[in-house]
C-alpha cells in the first residue's frame, strides 16, 4: 500500500479509539478516583457506589469512564487484586433486563450456564461467583435512556443500585455501578424508590468551550494526520462549527468532519486540508447522521433509510408520506431477498436515535442537507452487511 500524504492513522479519529490524554476532563477523573480510592485499599470494607454521569452527546462521558476504569484496574493489580470491568451499552445491546444480565454473566463467568435462569438467579450466580473467585467488578451501564425507552423495564436500576442487599450474609464484590445518560430526563420515567437509591444528584459533565475543543482537536489531529496537514485555520473553523448550537459541542462530530475532509484532500491529491473541504464536509454532515451511525445500523435499518432517501429524491421535499416509504422499503427488502422485514420497528428505532423525525402521524423527514452524497455511502454499507 502506498503511504498516505494526509493520514498517519485514520483509525485514531474513530470514536471507538480512546486517546491517551483526555484534556479538560481532569477534574471529573480525579473526582471519580477519590470516590473509589478505598475500593482497592480496603476492598472488604468498601460499600459499593452508584454514581450517575449526565451530559450532552459527544463530550467525553464514555471515554472518561472507560479511561477511569482501566486506571482502576491497574490500581487493583498493584494491590494484588483483580478487578474486572463490565461495560454495557444499552443502545447497542438493546433488549431487556434479562438480556443485560445474561450478557453480564457471560462476560464475567463464561463457564456458568445462563440458559434457563431467571434474571434474579443470574444476579445471584454472578455475586457468588465473584465472591468465591475473589474477583471484584465495576459495572458501567451506558446510554441508559435506551433501555427505559425501548422496554419500559425500569427494574434494572432498582436491582443495580441494591446489589449489596442481595445477599447480606457476605460481602458484595461489585465495587460500583456507573450509570451514564445524556440528561436527567430518565428520572421522570423511573419510580421514586429507584430515584432515591440512585440519588438525585448526578455528576454533570459540562460541554467544552471553544478553546477546550481546539486543544482537544490539536492533540487528536497530531495523532492522526501528517504534520502540517491540519493548520490552525482548520482547527479554528472546526471548533467554531462544533460549538454552534446545532452541533452542541459534540467532539465526535468534529472528528468526523476532519476524517471526511481528510479523505477529500487525499482524493484530490493535496497535501493539506483546506477550509473549503471542511465547509463541504460540514454541509454534507450536519446534522443528524454520522458515518459511525451508518456502520452501527443493521442492514434492515439501512434499507429503511435508503427507502426514505429514494422517496425524498423522487418527491423533492423534506417531509414525505409514511405509506410511500413503507411500500418502497418492502420492495427493497424483497429485492435483497429479506423475508422478515418489520418496517415499523426500524422506523421507531430510527426515530429513537433521532436520525429521522416525524412531522405528523403520516409524515416523516430526515435532516440531511445533501442527500446525493449520502446515497453512495449508504449503498456501500448495505452491501458490506
Ligand atoms: N477530552 C477529550 N480529549 C480527546 N478526545 C475526546 C475528549 N472528549 C471527547 N473526545 C472524543 O470525542 C468522541 C466522543 O466522546 P465520548 O464517546 O466519550 O462522548 P459521550 O459523552 O459518551 O457521548 P454520547 O452521549 O453520545 O455517548 C470520542 O471519539 C472521544 O475520543
Ligand atoms: Mg457515550
């Protein structure tokens, strides 16, 4: 493969990559470290904690917690103990409480059978397995609004905040459950006993300022691009777009812009990213779908999106009739030889993810400015799955 003039390592722009340094989250990090300090110093006296983290999309909640959890793992190791971290993303894992517990059990104790057990039995097994094997665990439940919205099964918060009361005869080796959400809206959906064990006071992550975003982007660019590919003019422009009210400080968006513009620069044979390319990428990207979204969506969802695009193109307007989209989607599904196609479910999911919006019960729309550029990308992802 020939060397890129633009990129050193594209994958460092992915939102899955956790950078070595997380600028401007030092305060949050040290707060968590203080809270959990005794968990490895006096593990058998430590009473488990259930902090919940709240803040807008793309401002480093998941990254900070994952980074914190690997630091904690290290501290445990240094004290001669073993901490396991179970990260559960409810948007990706979906499903109900049962599915979450099974995932947890399979991850921590793969040799234990989870088939045929009730949710409560699974938790019991997990706790005694940890105790008998002298293992400690930190559970991270990310994007909790998704569980509540999709299954109305709010008992999971109740269970997880009271893990230490499950078996009073022995110590609970779960040192904590960290809940992460975009806002405190989910407080309205859980009952007051759950809210009271969870605590009404979240740890709030504030959005980054424009200067903080620039700092972050300078570091992230230096890991991903060749020197001089991204000038200060580019950093300034991307930071400005990113802090606009539309984007709301979402760093993931900034990284996507840089990746997209970098690809444009490469295709054009340039050796640096231009302001024009950034503006083009911004026009294409904003607001509601990212390349990462496309990669994460299952095939049937992508076909549903494709149907929306095609009908929008045909009608040349933003809002289109649901009926027409349904017919088109079913045609596409049979073209791709898909037998079971639950159109309504995919639509609901796209609505939940805010990729599409509903104007009325019969009309839907998508907030994409440049449809023509989305289509080939979508097609590419569909054919990959
Ligand atoms: N301080 C930072 N330094 C470097 N990169 C950062 C920083 N904060 C966020 N990022 C990057 O921005 C992207 C989004 O961050 P993250 O996934 O942690 O956001 P989030 O708050 O969990 O968002 P969401 O609510 O949408 O899940 C990631 O690629 C992450 O690496
Ligand atoms: Mg997150």
